[in-house]
C-alpha cells in the first residue's frame, strides 16, 4: 500500500477488512458447548435431516410436475452432486471441529464478508427448510383427516389469494415449530434422544414401503401409454435434480454439530458418508416404488405415498405410511432447529451478528436465545408461505454454500501450514501470518525475566537463502518436475497465490460455460457456431485452471480425513452446483438477490464494526527486530511493535548495550 496513491488507501483498507481471515485457537477442542455426541448420534442426525419430507412429499411433487418417473435419475444426479460436496464438508468438519458449517469454512479460507454472506444464506436455508417441513407435516396430517383442517381454516378463520403465499394460514405448522423449539432448548441430549426415536420409526416404515411397494408395482406405469419414463425430457430431469437437492441438504448438520462431537476427527467423516449413502438409496428406491404403483400424472403432491396405497385398496398401509412420514418429518424439523441456532451462534460469537445470540445457557449448554427467536421466525414463514415456493428458494442457498466450501478445500489444500508464535503448528490458514523463526535461527535474550526474541543478522541472511531453496518446492509452490517449464513464469509467486487465482478462473469459467449451455440457444439466441466456440473456450479455461492447480505441491498430512482427487473432486462439485443453480427459476434469483441485499445491510451496519477479528487487529502484536544501515555504514538493531496501519508509528530503540553491544559500537572498536 506504500505505492498506492493517498486517495485509494481507504479503499485498500476496506478490502483488507472484507477479506480478513478468522484466526483459530490452538486448542480447537475447547468449547462452551457440551461434547457428548457419538458417531451413531451424528449418523442418525444426518439420516433424520435428509430422510423426511423429501421422501414423503418431494418425490410426488417432482414426479408429477417436473420429471415424471425419471425422478429416479433426478435423485441420482442430486445424490452424486451432494456426495462431492459431502466430501468437502467431511474434511472441514474433521479438520476444524467448530460449529458454523459452511460459514466457518469460508471464514478461515476466503474472507469475512463472504463468510457472512454464506452464513446468512445458510440461516435462510435452515429457516426455509424447517418451514417447508412443517407445512408438509401439517399437510400429511390433514390428508389423514380428509383435509378437514384446511377446510375448517379456510371457512372459519381466513383465506387469502395473494401471489407467492399460501391460500390459508397454516396454524398447525406454526404451532409444531414452536413446540419443537421448546424441546430443542432443553439441551443436545434431549434433541438426540428424540431424534433416535423418530428416526427408528421412520426407517422401519421406509423398509415397509420398499417391500410392500415392489409387491404392488406395475411396470405398465412406465410405458408410453402413461407418458413414458421421461415425459419432460432431459431438461425435466436436470430441473428435477435442482429441486431434489432439498432431499440432501441435511448432511451439513453433521459438520455443524462437530463442536459437540466427542471425537469429531473420526465421527464426522464416517457419519457423513454413511448417512448420505443411506439417504440416497432410500430416495431412489422409494421414488421407483411410487411411480410403479400408480401412474405418475395422478399422484397427489401433498401426500403421494399415503395416497398411492389408499388408491390401491390398502387403506391400512396408507395410515402406516402417514404415521411414518410424520415421524420422519419430525426428525427433519429437529435437525433444522438444531443446526440453525448453532450457525447463528457461530456468527454472533465472531461478532458478525448480534451478541445476544452468542449467549449459551449455563445449564443446558445450548444457545437458547437463538433457538427461540429463530424458531418463531421459522413458524411465521410456515404460517404464510406455500411448500413449492419454499422448496425452490431452498436449493439456491444450499448450492451456493456447496460451491464456496468446495472452493475453500482447493485453497486450503495448496496453502502452507502456518506456525504459531510458540512454534507449534496451527490450522489457521491466515496467509497474513508470518512463520516464527526456529530457535536455532534466532537469539533468545533474557531481559528482566521476560523472554524476547531478536533475529540475528547473520542468521537472517542465511535463513533467507535456505528459505529460497526449501520453499521452492514447498506446499503451494510448483512441483519439482514442472520447475524447468513453468518456473520462470510462476516461480516467483507467493505460495498458494497461483492456486487462489486459478480457483477464481475455475468459478468464472464454470458460470460462463453453464450460462452458454443453458441460455445460449433460447434466451441469448446465439448461432450454433458462436455457442460452440464459447463452450470450447470456457471448457479450456476450466481444464487449464485445474491443470495449473495440479502442478503445485499440495499438503500431504493425513491426520484427518481429506477429500480424494483434489482438485478434480471439488472442481466437479463447483461445476455441478453452478449448473443446477442456473436451472432454477428467475423468481428464485430475485428472492435470493433481495436476501443478499438485506444481509449486506446487516453486515455493513453491524458486523464489520463488531468483528472480533477486527478488534484483534487493533491490539499490539509481538515485538520484531529490524536492522538499519546508517550513513556511516554501521548497523543498528531496532525493535518495533508490529501494529495495524494507521496506528502508532514505529517505535525503535537501541538494545541495552550491557548484555548485547550494538553493531555500531563493534564497528567503531574495530
């Protein structure tokens, strides 16, 4: 910033604030929450979060309105994309066992403002997820009583015909959320116990659906007479995949709960893998059974499975399915109400959100304020919005969070490990932090019983030469094989700098490629040769950015789970997530833009001024030794306090000559 004109200095400082990274504590297992969750608890929490309304309601909605029987393929595509993202969440959850999920992962690798926006969207994701499940819950219960609840509400309470809102206020859904919020506030063990009960009942019912459903299956329901297997074509399958993401958004609750896990390094990856595989298998098999039992175009979107058994003459089976679906949706409600306040708590703990939400109850060890306040917000959303609008809005926030987490995996994988001031390894990926010199590379002087480090000038010269040789092939630098070919072009870059730039190119090329593929022929009306040329150019940029990332040295430590095939796996996740985002409706993007604008107002109005990382920057840092060359040619050792720019000027003084004579005196004596 020294070469920057005076007028742009405030802009540079603002950019530094927006992109500052979170500093992690040395002991990441320390927490004010209670570590009591086992691998089984996390697995059931993940299964319960994913297997609920998506299984009992979303299968019928997507099959009837979007994809037809090809909903099976839609769930498969959504499951694969979610698996790629799940790998990234599992690595972060094991490596950084802190609550906050995608918000925390983005904060330590990308920057503060981006982390806030991701957290802001994850909050909305959980709000919408809980509200949508509550409406599905009430819809299923209403179907058991032949829609008596809906008829009574419309007749005796109120009915409205407002665009994008439900036709009537769902008082039952709102009441369920209030009651569930109260149970969640009793503590994590109570939540886990309830989740175990409801998950067990739900899994028993799912097994019943698969066995009895295949007995009643009729292959003719997939024939051309009923419209065929894929009546809406490839476009319908892909559009269904974007909506089917609602089924898999729950696995991130495992990463959000890592701060309350007994052994997160092992439990988080295992629980993530098992829960996602079980959920994907259940969705694919149940959607197959559903579309084989009855024609897809006759499904009831509100209660597809229960209605299918009723129509086949097995009313008792429909009641069993309805009861199981309610239990399954209870687990999703619990997981949303469990995850949401912990993300809010993480943001408030970092000072980016209102401090009242960072308070933890000393008895229950949970953030009660966040649970109750956002439980009420969720109830209000369930009261007035319909299920379809909520589900479509949900996917975009989830896909954006997946994209940022995948990008963070690449950035951190090619970033060198930093060391703390004590010489111990730190998982903080802060590129601004400088590594402390090893004890052999410095002189330690005991002055007034206070240990201070001063760098030896001769050792400093030798250290520079050693670092040039050692770091040339270190983490984030070019691999030795590629040094003769790319060393002149990329060899002088900082470790990880080229990788970070390539990640940006990767995202831009993915967005451009998917935009041309989705809108090139229709909305943009590009000629065939033009769209083909653009697709080739963006494909080459995508592949080239991956290749440039690959020629750099990654971290090889395997103390915790690591995503395989980096950068291929996260890059594929980014491409799939971007494509699915562009498949969503324009109205969903408008709602998303409005929510982002509100989030920016909150961040610039509150978060940036109360950020704990910003307050940490204002505190004086360690003393650092510097060497000045005087006009006479002699050297003077000075010590300065490293302070933020704009604070106090450099404070220099000569070291006490009694224990250590200055270089100038030594030169004079000679």
